C-alpha cells in the first residue's frame, strides 16, 4: 500500500467572521441622551511623534573613531557652544571598552613574553 499522498486545500482560504456576544451589562444598560455641551468628544489625533532632535542650523552631526575603544562614535554638536548635545555610545561605555581592550592587550603581551622566554 502506498503512503505517498498529500492533501492540499482547494481555492483560497475563507476568513470566517468572529461574532462576539454582547456582555450582559451592555444589554441591560439604559440608553442616555446628553445635551450637546456635555457630550463627550473624541480627542484630537496626536501629532506624529518624531524621535529625532529638532533640525536647526545651530546643530551638526559628527562621526569619529575612538581608537582606544575601537569604536565608531556618533555625536550631535551644538555649533554655537561647541558642546556635545548627544553621543552614541556614551562616554562611560567608551571608557569601559577601552579598559577591557587594554586588559586584553596586556594579556596577549604576557603570553608572548612567556613563549619567548622558553624558546
């Protein structure tokens, strides 16, 4: 007896609507009519949310390479004061990365010295 058969659906799948029953509280509720000043109105549509800082002429973007940390740094600078407005990755992360990188380099140098002394 052969076991190689497949069952495939014929035609496009049909989406069945889901009908949810009304809760009892909604069915037993009393219909109310409020005067126009007391009628609730939907809130205005919110403005589009923009996570970027406002674009203006007094700010510029800067990209640099931190060689101690081995990382690319993206900065937003204020042209008037020359100060950094925002930076990614932040300064704490760059210092930690530079510290860990220096530990790795020191470990490699000790390993090379150990091999050179035995040779």
